[in-house]
C-alpha cells in the first residue's frame, strides 16, 4: 500500500510543531486578546518566538502561493505569520509582473491578516512598497473599510512612503481615521505620526496643532511620546 507523499507544506507545519512551547503560547494568547469578544478571538498560538519563525520562513521560502493560501487559512497564528514572512521575501525578489500577482494575493487575503503583528510586519513591506511609484487610492478604500485590520493595513502601509520622507498619504489617512473608535487604530495612527516627527518634527506638529484637541487620547499620547515633558503636557492640556 502506497503512502501519500508529504509536501513541503506538511514539512513546514511539522517543523513548527517541533518548536511549540505551551507556556509561551498561553502568554501570547492573552497578549493578543484571543478571548471571546476580543479582537483576536479564535487565534491559536504555538508559542514560537519570531526569530525561529523567520528561520522556518527562510527554509521554505520557495513555497508557492497555493501553499501560502493554505497557511493563511490556518487558525494557528504562527502559520499565518510564516506565510507572510515568505510572501515578503517573494515580493522583494519578484519582477514587476510577479509583484502585482503577490499584491493581488495579499489584498484578497486581508481577512486572514487578522492580528496587529501580522499587519505591522507585512503592510509596508508588501503593499506599501508596491505602491511607492503607483496610485495609492486602494489605501483610502482600505481606510474606509468596516474591517479593523484593513484600516490598520491602510495606515501601516504608509510607513514605506515615510522611508522616502513622503508624508502626505500618512497625514491624509491619519486625518481620515481620527474618528475611528478602535484602540488599535488609535495606536497605529499615533505611531505613524511619531515616525513622521522623527524625520520632520515641524510637519508632525503642524498636524497636531490642527487636530490635537479632538484626537483620541491614546492616539495623541503615542504621537507625542518622544516630545519633552513640557511639550507633552502642553498638548495633553486640552
């Protein structure tokens, strides 16, 4: 009787399970809010540190998109993260045509890029990088989405533009998201505004002077984190 041949995807999953650490998995499950009604509800962790996941991704860097789709469909968080790490590598090495295919794949699977670390590691390195020399309307569609993670992808993707000291899209999407009700969006927008400030303090403060009185408190605190105490207090007294 013949046994079915194991695929590289099977081997990847086995390699991940060899590294699982139940104590760490329990800690991560709490940290990433996987309880009922929380933003990460249903997410399952193996407890594998990210550096080890990067090693697995490097080992299986040539997995095809069909296999990556299966990984992204998994409830196991590390499988989805490894899929995105492989996709980032593919995108960096791809030609123009292949990059379009990869970005289309990314956008079709945003429902599975469904925790903040998955968004933060991939949005700028795939979608943002692809859009550096292209129309960026898709980001504004994502920013208007009912899906929390698509809204976070929209703002986090602009990190790629900031690396070139291009701030307009970050500022426009930040303004669009000022009334967002989710803490994870407040933190992401505040973080991106802070990153602008590292590069151009004047530009960040121009935005803050216009909006600080109505910004969510968490967003404001993140944005002014690097300011001196006197300046921080001045913004917080509103």
